[in-house]
């Protein structure tokens, strides 16, 4: 019975060593995966920042165009209404 107990303990120790190696391998892979996820997150934040900057530039350009179009429309309205007003008030 002593030999069978020793054989069983040896198998258990071998199993524990194998489990330890596998867990070590899994830990390494998770560490690499974590690094990759962090890198992707950093890249994504950088891209989002770049897109936000472009959106801000476009917003500024649209506001500038809005001001120019408004001035142009006011000019057209005045150009159309001024002769009509002159004819109505100064016949």
C-alpha cells in the first residue's frame, strides 16, 4: 500500500507541476493580451481626439460660411427691397 500511496503522490505532484506550467502560460498570454488592449485603447483615444479636432475645424468653417451667407442674403434683400421702398415712399 505504501508504494501505491507514493505512486499516487508522485502523479499528484506531476499534475500540480503541469497545472502550474499551464497557469504560467495563461498568465503570460493574458499579460500580452492586456498590453495589446491597452495599445488599441490608446490608439482609439488618439484617433477620437483627431476626429474631434477635425470636427472643431469644420464647425468653425461652417460658422464662417453661415456668417457670409447671412450677409449675402441681407444684401440681396436690401437690393430688392430698396428700389421697391423708394417707389412706394417717393413716387
